[in-house]
């Protein structure tokens, strides 16, 4: 084969491999800049890492945004947090109160969470995930739910030094009644910050929605959200789980297992979560 032909073939193969690499990878955030807007919301990296030999007790309360199952492994977000922790040599004892379509108030009013918050079992963390549009559209309803109903239980339900984690939802593909997804996210940002400040117990915001915006801006909504425009796909559930793992253990998620994702995608998703939390 003539030399010039070999050069042409090598060039084409090199271009094809480069394109494939771009398509597989999610955008990497430059180390010198902020990870996600005004991130980190929680500088987890500044907190002491938890003793890996001590199990964590975590209560997850929410609906299908937290409870959606992956097609790849059949795990929801709490299950995946437990799985990732186990592979990292750590233990999470998970209690779940998840009801599809419910607000936190409905979960309370129907008595589903009463036993979990009775004080018979105490938690290092209580993770609360509100209905998808509730905080953006009806922040006062969530505020009264948290302050009047849930907050009085924290004294008996949380261990000394325990924390509440508010799972910050993402803006939906259809932002109505907001004029844009940016407007919906602005309402989510402001209202979650106010809710976090209103709780008297130590409270952290899990920056899930902020991480979503980075990936959606680069790859489109379908990279994280299923065709219904609301629920997380397998990549999104992995992102949620590695973010929560990092917050619960005060440990960078960069070393966690890829599980079912292609290694380059999983690594960059973990890197985004790490940067969002100050690592």
C-alpha cells in the first residue's frame, strides 16, 4: 500500500476515535473554575471523612424521583448508594419511605413515615425529596410541611450530630408555568436555599438539580431524563447516588465503581459530583 494511503487511513481512524471519545464523555469542568455556578453549596471536602468502619443509618423519604429503578441493575437511588458504599468497603443501613407521586405532606398525612420518625430507630442522615414541582411553585406549602410536621421529629429521629439532607430537584423538561427552564431553576434555587435556612437542625442541600444543568446544557435533557420529561434515567440515578454517597461519608466520589456505565462516562459523572461538593 502506498505510504500516502497509509497516512490517509491513519488520519481517518484517528479522527473516528477522537469523535467516539467526545460522544462517550460528559463535559469536564476546568479545575480552576467553579464547578456548577456558585457551587459548592456544601463544601463536603472541608468536613472530616467518616470512619469507614462505622456504619451509617440513613432514612430516605420521597417519591419516584428518588425511587426510580435503573434498567441496568433494578436499583433505585438509595439501593445504589448502599451498593456503591459496599463496594467501597463501607456500610449504609437504608430505611426507605418512598411513594410514587406523593408530596412530603401526603407521605406524612397518610401515616407512611410515622414509624420511621417515631424515634425507635435513629439516623445519621434524613434525606428528604419533595414532589418535582412543589418547591418551585408552592414553597410555603413545603415550608409548613417541613417546619410544622417533620422538624419536630428530628430531635428524636436524628442521632447526635445527625443532619437533614434536602434533595434539590431538577427543573423539568417542560417548565410550565414558568416561561423557561432557567426561570424554573431560579425558583428552585431560591426556594431550596430558603428552606434549608429555615430548618433549625444542621441541613445540607444535595445539589442534584445544579449538576443536571451542567450535563443538560452540554448533552441535552435526554442524557439524564427519560421521555416523560421528569424522571431520571440510569445515568441520572448514578449521578444522584454518587453525589449522596459523597455527602453522607464526606468522601470524594471519584474512586467509586462504574457499575453499569461506560468507564469514561462514569468517571466524568463522578468528577462533576466531586467538584460540585468542593473536591
